[in-house]
């Protein structure tokens, strides 16, 4: 089972960006933990990060036909306003799990709204890297449930 993890704008700066909100873990370390957990769960985890919205939409389009079974997405700031990313995700007919390192609902008002949330099977926020790991477990579970 192939699970695609999408990291949005500025997330390549994990480890350097606002350690109070995001900790000191790097994106490479997050991806390594996802791949290791994926192996335990019988899933191949592919990761993609970009700061360019059109590149993110194109990668989502690719997931429509490349055998991706589920998507885990932390769209970063795009979460709150990118209808382009939202519309690209709406094309998919596979489980989408939205994740955030910080609790977006306990931060600035503009972060409380997610334009992706209504497309997602669920949202996991506020647990640092564990948000991603819980998201992977949720994605695998959703794929297995759909096959049952």
C-alpha cells in the first residue's frame, strides 16, 4: 500500500522555524520516522515537499493515477486559504488525513479555519511529529477498512 505524505509551504524549515510551535525535529527526520513506521505497518511512504503551490497541485494530480492508496497532508499556511490545493485534493477518491504539528485551533484566529478539513477523513493537530505518525496509522487503517 502506497501512502503519500505532502508537506506544504515553509515546512522544509522544520528544525529552524519557531521551535516553540514546531520543536527542533527536521523534515528529513519526520520523513525517516514515517518511512520506518510505514515499513512496520506494511505501507510504502512517499514524501513530497514544495513551497510552490502549482507543484503541490501537480503532485496531488499525480496521486490520482500512480497507485497512491491514501494521502497525509500538512499544507502549512495553504491549509487556511488555498482553494487550489483543496480543489486538487477533491479530485482524489482515496482517504485524506490532515495533520499539523501545532494545534492550529489554539493559535492565531486565521489558522482556525481549514479549507481542506471537509475533504479529510480526519484532522490530527498539536502533537508534533506524533501528528504525522498518528496520521499514518489513520491512513493505513482507512485503506484497510475500505478493502474489507
